């Protein structure tokens, strides 16, 4: 029996006659940890190999600020022959952990053969490591970083290729998590918009026309020649539309400009829109070409040749046929007035052209705890849900009452 804090756990030896747990402590094992999914998903036409450097940055103390008050660890599981059959990471940041009802860490980057024994060995390792650091629960599979990246188990939509940095997994992962004792904390919905998929989309023109009946409204493309103004307009709208929610910090001008400069190499200004009323920025929809349509053939590598090939395929050959919605925001006082429809009407006009490569637009990571945004996407954007990811939570105290993520509510900050 092992005791961590107020909770007791039965100790199960990590190594069995059949499997052996190993911590990632060398570059050679790290390479195996990275490469395992390439073997697991070989032949799966929908899986896209993520870029190695994108994954490695998560575990780089110089790149990931969450290490300032946190830790991360990785493991692999080997079978009798020494071949890797599973992997996982566990991590926590004390500031983020303290936001939750109980101190909550995370596990992620989970991959496994279809074996509950292997999965349990990995989950046990993550749970016991987190408990030894004072955590009382773990969410998974999640990212040690932004929620928009590698977050949740895909439970619906296996027939669709994932978006860039969005997780894709085998269908049995749901059972591996739930059989261990994880509970559904919240679902993340992904939506797809096809301009000619439904007559309902034509309603956006009527809503936009009603909006434009009031003088002062306009919708414009991003001006690439003035990124500073665009970044500031983005910051203003973001802080009005998102920073009122509990747990979301206001964005500073340097942060907004840094984000815009980071996106600049892949931005297509014709698919980024800002809405204004009397020259005041009131809404935006930032979308980019989905890099997963191009990077799959790189097999995780992203050296000079791959970067040049990406720019050639993206900017010259224009091989990407899918748009990835990064963020959508409307100032609260303009909700329901038709601003959303006016923006989508511009997308319709653009997508109706014969000289563009794009066929679909996808929006990911709309939590079921945010019913207002789900209704907005379905009603005003006229997109349909086509994927679901689940974020699970495991409470270390098995007697404690489990509660799903509360519905998102607006909480205005005190001046």
C-alpha cells in the first residue's frame, strides 16, 4: 500500500512478465517515444504524422513557460521482445492546477496497442507520479500547453482527417480510458461548413442584409500591409469577446502582435475577416489553410527542405483545400445582430469563386460547456457538427463526487 496525501492506493508493480515500463531519460528513448505512433498508425489513411518539433517543444523547458512552476515526465511500455507497445506523458503546472475544484494535473500524448493491461500500466504511472506531487486528479488526454493543441480523445468522426495539431486516435481508446475509471469531463465539438451543403446557408444573406440596413457596419479582409493595426484590432475584440470569461486573461498589445507575426508565413489575407461598426472593431474570424493537408508526407521532419516544400505547396501550388478556423469572436453587445452572418456571407462569396483551392472550412474545439457558442456556430454560421473529442477526468479519491465541467458563464471583471 502506498499513501499520497490523504489518499491510499493499492500498489501494482509497474513491470510484469509480459510488459516493462521505462521512463524517457535519453535521446535514444525519446526518439522511440516520438516514433511509436508512426508504426501504430501505419496504413491508416486518415492519421497525419505531426511534426516532431511541434511535439518536442511541449517538453522543452526553454520553449514551454509552464515549466516555470511545473514538471513533466514521459514513459514507454515495452513487451517481452523489447518493442514499444505504449507511451504516455504526465505533467502539471501549479497555477493551472489550482484553478480547478481539486488540484488537477494531466496526462497526454497517450498511444497504445489495444491492451487494457498496457493502458492501465501507463495510467497508473501517470496517476502515482501526479499524486506524489500533490495532485488530486488528472485530466486526459490533454496537452502541457494550449487547449487548442492535442486535447481530448476522438470518439466520433474517425472517417475524417484531423486538423493541424488536433488529435486523432484509434477507436478503442475511448474504452481504454473509461475502463480505467476516467469520466467524461466535457466534449469538444468540431464543425464543418460547406457553402453549398444546405439551403440554410442562404439565410446568412438575409441576416447580413438586415445588418447593413443600419449604416456604419462593414466587413473587410485582413490588410497584410498593416499587421500592427490588425493585431491591435484583434486584441480589442478578443478582450471584449473572450476575456470576460472566467479563467481567460486579457491579451496585451505585444502578445497580439507576436501572434500575428507568428501566423504571417501561413496567413491568407482573403480568409481572415474583421467586422466594424463606425470604424470600431467588433468581430473577427481568423482562419488559415490547414497544414495537415501538406505535412503528412514529411513523416514528422521539418528541416529546411520541408519548410521550402511547405511554402511551395501552400503559396505557389496552393494544394491545401481546407480552411482551419483558429478563433471566432464577436463583441457581446453585437451578438445576434447579424455580424456573424455578415462575416459568413463574405466567406460564401469568396468560396464561390472558381480560382481558389478551398472546398471546406472547419472549426474545432467548441466545448459542450459553451452552449451559446455551439448555437451561434450552428444557427448563424450554419455549420454542422462532424467530430467529437472527449476530455476525461480521473479523481484520485474514488469516493469523491464527480462533477462535469460547469457551463461557461460570463463573469465581468471588476474595474
